[in-house]
């Protein structure tokens, strides 16, 4: 006796098949969105270091690119393929950690009185520069590894971790 309960009069429901994605790097594909988020993250990191003395309001421009990358990552990570969701998670965490650390490094300039900030300006500026360089290199390596893995359609091994 068959236990699957399929008779000629009662057929199993039809399965809906998701439409095949066309193209590999468009904004409608999972691969294209994952690569775009990591490239925007790299642009967020590179804009202040390359255009720092040339363009006014360069930090606002970098923040705008970072917000765009974050919005794409947030909107795409729920309905993405599992491997692409790891890329969106990693890019979002990289951006958040980068902006929090950069803000914390520059916080003494805002909370110290003006005279006190000038007395310790040498040590403070060195800390801000080298700390900013280290966190930018860290985030850049994470984003670059994400681009390479996204181009190969591979998942990020540990998207919630601190290392690459």
C-alpha cells in the first residue's frame, strides 16, 4: 500500500520555481549587489584618504557613500541567497565598526576644552592619524576579501567575526 497518498484524482500542488537570474553583475542579481556593497565600502574608505585636502566636505561625501552601501546591504540581506546574505552582513558590520571607531578616535577633540586640546594636540593628532590608518586598513582588507569572495560566489566564512 502506498503511503504518499497520491491518486489520479488528487495531485500534489505545483511547486513555484523562482525565475532564473540573468546576467552576472547587474543590480538585480545577488552577485551584483554583493560586489556593489563591497565596492561602495571600499570607496567609503578611500575617499577621505585620496581627496582629503582637495575637496571640501569630503567626510560628508564619504558618509553618504557609506550610508548608500549600508542601505543596499540592509535591504538586500533578507531576500538574498545564503552566500550573498553573508556578504551583506559582513559589509554592514565593517561599515558600522569603521564609523564607530573613527568617531571614538576623534571624540577628544569635541569633549576637551579648547586650551587643553591644544596642549596635547601632538599626541592626540598622532593617535587619530595612526588609529585611523589602522582601522582603515582593517576595513579595506575586509572589503577587498569580500569583493574577491563575491566575484567567486562564495560565502564569507565568518561574517560576524572581527577578522577577515
